C-alpha cells in the first residue's frame, strides 16, 4: 500500500506501509508532457512551507541584535547561513523522493529501538520548542498591535487548533497558498520598511563581504554564531522529506531525477525569500537603530516602539507588528505538519489530528501562560531565547542522520551523494553542530 517502487539496485524499497500525511500523499499530479513552466508550478509550494522556519519569530532577535550592534557587517553571516540551509534542504528533498520515506520513518527503521525512541523524544521536545516560539511571537504581535495582554494573547493562540484542522481537510494546496500569501505579506512589509529607513546601499553591499573582525571581536562572533545557529531549524528536515511526497511524480529513475530537480528549485527560490526577510530585518536594525546610536536592541517590543520615533511614522511600527503576526501564524501551520510527521513516522501510530495538536499546543502554552503571568514581557523574551537553545540542542540529531542516509549507497543507490557532496555536507554539518555547541557553552558556562 502506497509503497515507493524502485529497482533494487537504485536504492532501498520503502517498507513503510503507510505514509505520513496520508490525506495528501501523492495528491497532486505532475503533467507528464507539460512545459517546463507548468512543471515548475506543479512543484511550487513545499519549499515555502520549509522557508517559514527560516523566518519565524525565533530568528528575529539575532537579526535585530546583529544589525543594531554591528551595522551591516553580519549580512555575510546571514548569506553563508542561507547557503548551508539550501544544501541541507536539497538533501532532504532527494531523500524523500528517492526512498519514499520521511526522515522520522527512516530513523525508526534504520536504528535500534532504544536509539529511535530517544530520537523521537528529542524530536518531540523540538516540536514543543518550535511551538513555543510561535505562541510567543504571535502573542507579542497581538500585544504590540492591539494592546492585548500577553497572557490573553497566549490563550488566543490556542484557537488556531481549529483553523489548522479545517485547513488540513481542504488539501495541501490551500495550506501552501496561505503560507505563500503570508510570506508575501511579510516581504511587502519589510520592503516598505527598507524604503522608509533608506539604508546606505554601498554599506549594504559591503556587508556581504566577510571580515576578519568576526574572529577577533568576541561579541560579534557570539552574535554571528547566534544567527547561524538559529538559521537551520531541525523540524524543517523532517517536514521537507515528507511534503515532497505530496507530488505524484513518476516512480522511475528518470521521474525521480526530474522531481528532485524541480523540488530543489522550489526550495532554493523559497529560501532566497527567507534570506531577503532575515537580511531585511538586519538592514532595518542597522540603518535605523545602529545609525541612531541604539546599539543594544534585540527585543521585539523595543524594536517596535523605537521604529516610529526614529523613522517619523507610525506605519513603520505597524508594518513590523503585522509582519511578526504573519510570521507567527505561518510558523504555526508548518509546525503542526512537522509534529504530525514526527509522531507518525517514529511511532508508526495514528492519533486523531485534533488530539495530537491539542497535546502539543498544551505543552507549549502552559509554560508560556505561567511565565507571562508571573514575569510579563521580560520573562517572555527569555522564554523565546530558551526555545532557540532547545532547538540548537536537537539540531545534530536531525542533520547527522540526513547526511548519513543520503551518503549511503545501500539506501540511495545511484542517487547517493558523490564524494564532493559528502565532504561538503559533512563540513557544513560540523560547522553548524560545532557553533551550536559553542553557543550552548557560552550561554550556560561563560555568561
């Protein structure tokens, strides 16, 4: 039932009897004889669901801190981070298409039960941390835009459970369309912000050139590592390996190569949008806060309140808040799908979607409610940072299996990573994991 069929010498045969996200599995047909453009459109969508994780509220603080403290200098770090993300998501695309499995299913089948169970626990912790960032981001946006208390805003976010369940029953295309629409809203908001802030284009272009100060300035290095560590979100690797299977491509060697090509193009373009958003946040902080001498802005609320007096219009603050709200809601959509993929893939069980979503959201909302009630805005900011630390801890346990599996000829057959790609992928993995470990060490030991 729903098995991926491949030649025995071209990779493993998928032994999973049930795909995750079964309601949308291979639900979108790919035109066999259509034009190149029609095929591009057919594969358009999954990459944007993934790109959402690269511009979620958890990423904003490091971009704001980098821009306000060091001007445009760290644009090079955002660019390099984005290139790493493009590589890893391309590997996720290839793995899902060739094997017919998602990363969670593969870990369950390829590792011992204790190891697979441990990976599942870590992955569930990652989903809770991701959900926590979404809850807090949306609550902060509601507070900034409408004056809704953070405590009440956190409670309101529980209602999106009903929205998610409704959308899942309408098909993956609707979800993809909403996500692309919200990304467009975020993009438009920041395009206007950049117009209002009038950044120096020569300095912006200069920021894309790496500087030796990154290694000699401890504070700059710390922020740079934060940007890199917050860029690659582990849940995206699980998500991408599954949602590429919503396309009903030909399960032949040629069909899979074509699917890999178009799906990789989709994710690469989508991640370039994410690069624009992250870059725009840093440029806005550099041209507005850094230029005015506000070099310690890392809090979302501080940024919101400073934009109006510094740029001379309330529109700047409003657009910032709207973009933040859109980011939080977008992340909710993709976080839900990731949670379903992880639970069903690792455990090979099915829970009713409303029950699984309610459990995950409750675990995220309870600490958010307690912290906002007791500590208010300051505690909320600290909890948002903690969610990113948890995600950093989980990252190696998603990246390493992905690179290992896609480099294994027994699994991938002729689609296995060639030597140059193996070296590059393991180098990127070592950099990301090493920097995240350093960040954790600095957070808990040095600071």
